[in-house]
């Protein structure tokens, strides 16, 4: 699993792309990180957390035994305050009601 600076932008991008049909369960997700950012630990995963298939560092490529990628699309009631107002594509997605597309 990848976790970053917070705010869930990576997961939100996945959710928007999933909702419009641009990505699916078979889409490969790759995280590029520094070697010192790789840790081996158990993390609690929410329904909207996007799982990586590979981690690439300057020294190696790690194949991750991953679970299923999220299929819930945008979880509107979990968005941080103000995020909808800050992201025009998210506003467009909400106005077009893409919630039924998968």
C-alpha cells in the first residue's frame, strides 16, 4: 500500500478515473519512491485506499502482493472540507453524476 502526504489525492485520482471507466481492477499501479521510504508493515486499509502493484526505487523494483483496488469511486461524504471547491474535474464529475459508471 502507498501512503503519502495525506489528503488522499492519489486515492481521489484513482476514484475519479475509476468512476469514468478509465481504470479498472487490472490497471497496474506503480509507486516511485526513494529507497528510505520503503517499509514493511501492516496497515489498515479503507475501502477507498488504492493498492500498488509495484514499488520502484532508484535501487530496485519491488513486486507487491496486492489486494483488490477500490471500486467505490468517489466517496463524496469522505471528502475533506473545501476539496470539492478546489478541484474543477471533481466538480464536473459530481455535476454529471457519474456514480453509476464502473
